């Protein structure tokens, strides 16, 4: 039997200085995050916001049908644009993004037992392309022609 001197035993398990343990700023944690759950929340928030735009469009269409002469800014051409934009926003920008981008990014890694998606950078890039498409769509309301 050997004698072990207690002073020579290292009781603390040290972890290497990895950048995962450093505090992150708001930008690196939420804006440029490659975490699937954060990206899922970004998709859900953006899809809900653009869904509210579609909801306002549907209210304007119904008000125009209910009170035809009251709203002078809704011309027959803009009414048809409202119908088209409402349908496109609801199907493509809300439902597809919310179910595939939001729920998919949040639930699929949990279902398969993975820590994250396979290509987190591409996943982050897909959200930013989606956000750019949403901004271009909203900006198209204010362009003449």
C-alpha cells in the first residue's frame, strides 16, 4: 500500500479556456448566432411580425368591401395588390417560415438528439436571406408603379 500525500492531489478538474465560456455580447449571442434555437426564435418573431402586416391588409380589404366610398387611398388597383400581398405573405412568409424555420429549427435537433443543425452557418444565412426578402417585400409597398 502506498502513502498518498493529500497536498499532491489536484481536487479541481480544470477546463481549458474555451471561447464558449466567455460572456457574449447581444450582437454575437442573438444577431449573429448559429444556435438553432436562437435562429428558430428569430424566424418565429419575424414571421409573426410579417403576419401582423398581412392581418392589417385583410382588415383594410374588409373595410373597403364594407364601406366602399370611405377609404379613398384604396383604389381598385391597390385593392388587388392587397389581395395578392396578403395571400403571398400568409402562405410563403408566415406559414412556411414559421413551420419550417421556426418549429423545424427548434424541434428537429431535439427529436434526433443532436446539439445543433448540421450546417449552422448556412442555417444562420438562410434566416438573413429570409429577413432580406421580408424587407424587400415590405419596401415594395412604398414603391410607385
